[in-house]
């Protein structure tokens, strides 16, 4: 048996008891059950945490990469990227 709890999400959205997941082929709680519980928790987080971000001056951002946003202390996965370049000449 293993549990994975995100207390911040619990505080923000309330507790939701899900049905237990039976995995009869898992026999080691620390090496198998706990990482799987964290994986399931991360899947739940994916459905809650989405964002749109504008980054100025970095042409190396690309879809499929994971980026750390320091202001939020979170990792985000870039699903799409749009570049915009405007050149103006002042004479």
C-alpha cells in the first residue's frame, strides 16, 4: 500500500477520495507502489495546472521541453510555442 498526497491541492480544492487502484503485480511498496502513486498524483496535477506564458528575448524555447518558472517554483511542459518578431526602423 502506498499513498501520495498533495496537501496544497487538498487545501485549495478539497479532499476527494478516489477508488483504490488494485495492482496485484506490484509487491514492493517502496520501489513500486510509491512511485506509481506519485505518478498518478502528477497525472491529476496535469489536469489542474495549465498556463500561458510570454517569454521575451529567448528564441530557444520549443515545444516538448520542460521549463522551470522560478516565480511559481513549478515545472511546466511546453505544448506549443509561438514566436513573434517585429522590426521597426526609426530614421
